[in-house]
C-alpha cells in the first residue's frame, strides 16, 4: 500500500461516524498523518485504553467500564426504581443526566425501528426492555425518543408491547423549545404545542 | 476513570482535527463506543498500521511510506525537474495530483507564516526549500498557496528569499472559479480577475 491508501483506510472508518462526510474524513486522516505532535499515536493510545476499559452496561446500555458493571446509574440505591427512561442510544443518557432533572433508571435501545435502514424490532434491545419491565417492578416507562416519524413509530410499538404489563407509559413533552419564538417553530411543532397547551 | 472520561479523551483528540468542533467530537467518540461492529477496534488497527508505515517524504513532505523514501513523486524520472511547486501541506499535493495537470516536483511547507498563531519563518520548511533550490537545479518555483492574507504574505516572503537564486517565481492564477458566476464572486476576487484578464 502507498501512504495515501493507509490514510484512506482511516478515512473510511471516520466516514462511518455521525456527521462526517467522505471529504471531512479525508481531511482528518491527512491531518493525523502530518500533525507534528504525534496525534496519530495519541489517538491510537486513547483508543486502545478505551477499548480495554469502556463497555456498555449490560443492564441499561449506558457507557460504563469493565470495573463498573452494571453501571453506576443501575446500582445507585438513591435512584428511583419506579421509573425507567427509554432512549435511543447511550449519548441520550448523557444528555438527560446533564439536566439533573431525572433520577430514575434508563434503558438504551441501541437504535430505533427503521424499515428504511433494515432495522426491525429484533435489531434493538426490546426483549431486554420487556424482561426488565417484567422483573424490575417499574411503575412508569418514560419514552425519551426523538420526534421524527421512525422514533414515534418505535415509541408506539413499545407502548403496544407493554400495554398489558401494568406500567404507565409516558413520553417527553414536545413543543416550542425554551428560548425560541413562535415564528421560528414549524407547523407540526406548533400544532402539538397548541394541542398540549398548559394552564398558567 | 469512568466510561465517559475515556470517551472524553478520544473526543479531545478528535476536536483538534480540522472542521471538528467539541460537540461533533463527542458524538463521534460516543458512537465509537456503542457501535456494535467494533469500530473502535477497527480504527485502532488502521491507525496502528498507518503509524508504523506512513511517513512524510524527507525531501518534499508528501505522504509516503517507510518503504518509499524519498517518495514516488521525488524519485519518478518522468517528472519535470525544472519545476517545483510550493504548497502549504501534503493534502494540497494530493489535490494537485488529482488534476493530472502538473508534472514537476513538490515542496510542502507544513504550514504558513502566521504571526497570529505564533508561526514564524523558522516553523515551516523554508530552509529546506532554499537548500533544494540551491542544489536541485529548479528553473521555476510555482507558489500554490492559498489566497488569504497570511498565505500571500508567505508567498511574498519566499519570493524575497529566493530573489537572487536565479529561478523564476510564479503563482497559481486566481479569479472566478470554473462553473461560478460573476454575481457570486466577492469584490477582491473580481478585481483580481479583471486585473489578470486574458485575451480570448
């Protein structure tokens, strides 16, 4: 292989990451190659350490380490066992934890049902969710999925799956984002905000 | 360290790459962690191989391998020894090679003179260029640097440096990009295109 072919292989991996197009991936790989401060070595080292240590929690799917399994969120006795929050992937757990507004358990599906991308109900962690609902005594399942069509279809599929399990099923409110104006919201968001209007 | 701290270290390296902000870097690192197909391992492997094999050509600075040093471009007898093209970094060589329109040698500066970023003439490969001009018998030095203020200042600095070396110094034409319209070009580009107008 010549030098560019090695870099193209790095670029091919980068290009699979979210938000990275083929051209950006190439620019990243080239920069790694000529960066005088040994960034290629540095990235290799942090990846190796992460690969040895980082795991997904076998229970909730959040990001944890080999040493903390199940994760801190699952074993923390101060958290509310009555609530489980269903998210698409581990980064959503990070976003929700940053708010400090949720103190229950989590369950990451590791995807959503997406027939367009060949992802069916068997490809996400639905059976694991069903089993947890049956054994862990949750009283409420909070759906924290996106508001696109596929995420909403996934939420409805889960609601159907759990309907005889004696748990309350809720979902995050949707409406006008805080700090935004009515004129900046699209029609669907506005209709939903109207429909779910609240008493002041 | 907890799982997120390992990922933050990966994100910190990604964030140093061109065009990658802190938030994108985090999303990339998180995706590496939960990607079911072992992308973290895959990236680690291609990086390790690249690190062992990829080098910058000791003569021109282009991307090559340990096995091809000096690089193919430097040793290819079919290329024109009368011309050397000065570029900012190795990816510019890749871009110029893609055109197929240049058959001379190259010299990558590995940066430009940028007082704002603390980069002086001693931080880029200027002495190496001077030495090559003195020993390799080039008849023309083609400046293929950017058209921003710092790149132009660097080109002028180099022209000054080489003025008694008996080489012709040229630079890439600048003007309206092919496929673009007059109304889309900024005033500086248009003035330069006017000044350098050509006979049809």
